[in-house]
C-alpha cells in the first residue's frame, strides 16, 4: 500500500512540474530507469533528499524576496 501511494504522489509531482511534452509512456520509462538505477530501497531516501533541497531553495527564495520588499519599503519611507 505504501509503495502505491508513493508512486501516485511521485507521479503527481512529475506531472505537475515536468508534464510539458512528456506523455505517460515517457514518464513510465523514466520511472523504470530510476528504479533500476537506484533500487526500490534507495528511492524514498532519494526523494526525501530532493524534497529537502526543494524546500531549502524555496525558503532561500522567499527570504530574498522578503529582503527586497523590505528594502523597497525602507527606500519609500526615507523618500517621504
């Protein structure tokens, strides 16, 4: 049951971010290649690391955006 839930979650993420010109057959081929290369036990560990990296990237992006907005706000207040 966990494996099927993991598959649907992974497929949903792939479909959301990479679905441009990829069809189901191409995504299935990529999934099979990843399974052969990493093995069934390494894939969850790999996906956790990938998720952690994406989360850290988004946090850094949000921090930069917040600093830019604060700088603009300070500049506007100084100009008044």
